[in-house]
């Protein structure tokens, strides 16, 4: 199966650590974050991988070559000229995906999430996208009703909201965990919707409220899920 590992960000919240090194090359127990991400995805069968590069891209590509030499299969999506964020990065790489569900995974995640459970739920619900979520502090949240159905999105810092429901009354805020599955159709038409919350870039004919009905949220029984950017102190 195919996966895209998001690796283009500057990692500014890590301060001095990433002034001369991409965040995805930060070492954890003798391996880069990127290698940990590749090995994790492959352990669940997502072994055909594309990685986007932007910040200090040459260094990231050298690491990809090193990892590929170990027998992994990694392609590169080059965003040197412009950082495209999650939605734009996926849309640029849409040629890579086939007719099967594919994984999108941020390289700065360290987790014990069982991806097979995420995939099983995605297939069972025949969803356009299945997102791993959890309760956590932050500023950007997905909004769900009492049945766990996605009903909108909120940025508590700016007050911006996108709602399918008539109001936000009774809706629960929950954090997206930067790990999700898409169906193949999303690669052409809907990848430009960035559910991580940075921006909404959509095709003119996309009914965003109807789009929410095709999203499944999965709150995993994981013991450990951390994004490295939260360690910047």
C-alpha cells in the first residue's frame, strides 16, 4: 500500500535545533525521525512511500537515499520552490496514488497507534477519509456531535469556524493527530481540503458541508502519541 510522509516543514517551534537541520532529521535513539516514520509505516504494509521536501531539501534527500539503501522504497515530491502545506502537498503528489486507500502521516509523530485498526474502520465505513483524533490542548480542532460524526472545524485563536450543523451548540472539540487514510478518489478531487486546520483550499464545485459527511473519526486506544513540535521549550 502507498503512503505519503509529510516532511517539508521548517520545524521552527524546535528553535535552535532546526536552524541547520530539518526537523525530520532529528535523531531519536540512533535513527532520524524520518527513518522511524518509514519503518513504522512499512510495518503495517504501507511500504510504497512518497516524501515531500522543502526546507533544507538536499539534506532530506540524502537521508532518503540512505534509507532507500537499506531496502526501502521512497520517492520524492519536490516543494523547494514553494511550501504547499498539507493540502497542497497532497495535491501535488496525486500522481503517485493508485486506486487503493493510502496513508498520510506526519514525520514528526512518535506513536504506538495500530494502523491496521484505522484501515479496518476506513474500509468498513467506506469513508472518503478516516482521521485519527484525540483529546489534547491546542488551537485548531475538529467538531463532532454526540455520535462522533464530524460536523465542523474551529480555530479558537482566530474564532474562525466551518460548520455543517446549524449551530455549534452541543458540538465537542477534538484534536486531529496528523495521521489519516484517504480513498483513492480523494487524490484528484478533494485532497486540497487541509483538515489539519491551516487552511481550506477547495475546488469550486466542492460542497464542503456535504464533504464532512464522508469523514470518519477514529479515537484510538493508543497509549502514546506525541508530535515532536510540542517539545519546543
